[in-house]
C-alpha cells in the first residue's frame, strides 16, 4: 500500500483592522496555495455565512474535488480505446444544516457530458463511468453518496 501526503497553505487575508474583535468585524477571505503552484485560489465562506460571493468557498472546493472522476474516466477511456474529444461537468452538491450535526453534505450528483469520436462505442464510454467512479479517490473518501448521470454524444 502506498501513502501520499498533500500539503497546502491556507492564509487568512480578512483582517479588516481589528481582527476577530466581533463576528461582523472581519472578512472571511483567505487564499489557498501550494508550493510550485501557478496561482493561489481565492477563498471565502459561503455568502450565507458572511462570505464573499466572488471567491470560492470550501463547499464549492469539495464538490470541485470530485474532478477526480473525470481524471479516472479519461485514463480508462484511453486504455479502452475510447477517444474522448470533450468533457464537461457541472456537479451539484447538496448540503443540509441541522442543530444536531451542523452543516453536512447529503449528496453530490455528477452530470458529465462527454463527446467521443464518431464511430466510437457509446455503450463502452458510458460503462467506463462506473469504473471511474469506483476508482475516484475523493468519492471513495467522503461519507455521502456521489452519483453519476452521464450523457455521451458523438463528434460532428
């Protein structure tokens, strides 16, 4: 078994002059960066929690991390001889809040739209989503269901 470690730096940039002297006295702005990365990711909390809507919030980043599915899917298609020409997904994550658990995700639905080369095997392309889902490191790590509802089309 291999072990991998991932390190990022999260730096709060939201001190408006008096730190956290009061709940409304500070910004939730922060930057997520990593050694050797091209750019920092501007973060904040969700606007529902006094966050900046122009910055990514942790919930969006969690949903976005399920791009792991796409990376496995492309790998499996390449190995299986399915030529993918385009891939787009707009996953939707659902979070619930309650007094017992606080905020927690209840599900994420992936909806990849995949274009394959004309003459390719659409059934094989669709089936590979299941294998990709089984391999996705992030989907295997979360405690809520992640489902996939793919759409496959052929190139012109």
